[in-house]
């Protein structure tokens, strides 16, 4: 695929669209947009533009289509699969000026928001009105709603309430040719034609650019209880996950952290909300929520009974809001802590939750064969295990040339267990070479055909998802 270089003439046309203050070509500005949070990858764009409204996005895409210029949409650049990397140069189209919550509809339990609203700020705004937006990725304090939609983000509370796709009702989208569409309707039910809304969710910015979203809200649960449960075996901790559901309990969050994940995070943050005992190899962080304290107490009793049968250690109940915040702080900082420890790669596998013990066991066996160490944690309640592969003492040759074979084995195991390559981080740039493990040739060709219908020139976020 051959794209055009951005000339001074094209740059001036972009300036005419967004204004002189929102079009950047100098090196320092480009460097800020050459990376996201994926490993240490860097791909500088030729120009960064920051449109202010949907019309400007449309005009930019019309220019890009006319001159055959690649465009990479980007938001807060917190992604972990390279989705916002300008792997073919071109235009980095930053959505950061789309930062307005347009309307909170308390009667219909909906919110209309622009795509660059920070997820946590949206959650706090609706919570003030007694409403709840549940998807809460670890980066919720910095990531944008538009990025969450692009990656179909989840987070801990996706377990009970669902991932981003379960909250998106309608989207305003700019297509690669500059046309502006709405994908659905602001209704809870819609059986009218193909579901373009759900096609856009999780499409990683390859089919269109989301400028505005209508999201479903739910009443905010009034109470929650949180417990931290240690285990002497990581596999026992994983076994407990399925057992809790079999006992009839659906927690609002059920998170897994193996010992190294907790130790690494406490060392990194200089915070020690728990005492890590020598025989503790893994922990489950379990939350239940609702409106009736008695019901929540009974659920906690059932959970305690289940984990005690699986030889857990002493259960810690968070008795104050400060204790709850400290435990969640520990869990949410794991990814950042691991990244600061070593050169690493993060895989975002997901399997049926009953298969978690087999997945974890297989990850360690593959690591032993290929000489890498892994630190594992994740949303165990929905089978989503984040596997951080640490370079450590591996040679550069083994890291650069042999590791891909180990990662392929890891994904083959995941799929054999009934799972797939990514639960919430997306495929992006770094996982596209493994898509043949999860899909047949026919299935991949269908996806590529969809891409071609939306983007026949292949200019929108090229180099992602498909090898």
C-alpha cells in the first residue's frame, strides 16, 4: 500500500480547516504523538491536527481521501496494543478537543458525550445525579470515552455490568471519505437493519472516527463490600473464581493478582496496604455491590465459605472507604508498576473462567521453555488474564527472535481452551500477526471485506488488526 507524502500545500489546507494553532509539524509536537502505552514503540506522524468539531473532522478526512494520506485517530494514547500508532506516518488526528458532556438525561438514564471526555470524569458527573456508568478500565483517570469505544474496554466491573459495547446506544461517526453518519438510535431496543453501532464498537478506529456517543446509564448502587483473599497457590485462586459463581454469587468485581504483581506494585508505589506473607502466592480482590447491606453480608458469607474450602489464607475485609481505595489503588497500578520494572510485552488473553487454572499453568510452562518470566493479573471473574512477559535476563536475540514463538504457543493454548487473543486491549499493531490462530481464512476475509466497504482506499488507521 503506497500513501502520499504530506506537502506544504496539504499542510496549509489542514491549517485552513483547524486553524494555525491546531496544526503541528515541529519535531517536539510530533514526538508527543509518536507513541501510546504499548511497550517502547515509536512511530512519528508527519503532522498532528486537533479539530474542534465534527465538521472539521469531516473536512480533514475529505482531504486525506482526496490526496491518499493515512490518518490515525488518537485520544489519550493510553492504549496497550498500538492502536494509536502512526505506523505509516501521515496525519495523527487528535480528538482531545472533543471534551464536552453534552447532556445527562435523568429521565431516560442516558448520557450524550463527546469522545474525548475522560472516563472517570464522566462517571463522576453522572454519579452526582445518582447514576452509574460501569466500564472502568485501569486508565479511567486519563483514558477517553472514544478510546474505550474503539477498544471495547472493560475493567473490573464489566463482570457484573458488561463492557463498553453493553452501554453504547448510538454513535456519531465520520467515515473515511468524510461522510457523517449516526449508527443507531437513542433507544434501548433497536431491531432496524444491521447493527452499525456494535460494528463500530471495538473496531479500533479502522472503520470510522467516533465524535459523539449516546451511552446507557443505570441507577448507582448505594453500597459495596470488598474483601482480599490470599491463597498459597495461584491455581487454587483461579479455581475459586468458578466456584464462587457456582455458589450463585455474581460479584461486581473479581480480580486476580499473583504474588509478583502485588510485590512489584508495592515496591513501585511505596504503598503497602497489605502484609504479604511468605506462603501467599496469589490474591483475589472480590467486591459485591447493591442496595441492601444484609444481602451483601450474606453474599460475603457465601464467598468466604467457598474460598475457605479451597484452602485460602486469612480473609481481609475492607472496613473503611480508605481501605477500599487503598486496595483498588494497588490493583489499578499493577500494569504501570510492571512496565517500570523491565522491558516487557503484555498479552491480554481471555478464556472461559473455568479454564483459568489451565491457562495459568500453561503460561508458566511456556515461559520455562522459552526462558521468560511472566507476571499475571487481571479480571479473573470474566476469564481475562493479563500476562506481562518480562525480558529480565533474556538475551536480545532470544527476546527479538524466539519470544514470538512462545507468544504464538501461548495464544494457541488460549484458543484451544475456548478463549481468544484479546479481552479488552484490542489487536492493534502488536497482535495482528496472531489473528490466524483465532480465525479461519474465510472469517478474516469477511472482516477485511467490511474494512474495504467502509474504507476502500485503506487510509484510516492502516496497519492495524490484519497482518
